[in-house]
């Protein structure tokens, strides 16, 4: 398993959420409301700050500081242009 943090992925990458920084309960609640929970799969629409992701048929922006707190399994590049 190739694990990294969400902020390290590039545009077009796919990933599966592995873990969240449990010290930041407000962020966990915010991410959960957006569908970012362990096991969720996502795609990177735009890298940088803010990072734009596609998860559960929705697009969400995350700051670099937020994305650093999301551990993901890198699933490689998406075959579909986002």
C-alpha cells in the first residue's frame, strides 16, 4: 500500500482515505460531512492551495493545512478526465 497525505497528490490522482488526524475533531466533523471518511475514494481535480477534490459526485476545496491531515492510499492516475 502506497500511503501519503492528500496534499502530496497531483491533479488527476485517485486515492482512498486511510485515516484522519484524530486530534482535530472539528476538521474530522467537517470532512465527514463532505464524505471524507476512511474507505472513501476521491480524485484530485486541482492540486495546490486550495486543493479541489471530487468525492461522492461532489467537488470540495480543502486548504493545504486540512489536506495534510488526511492520510490516503494513492491509487494512481484516473482514467477519466475530471
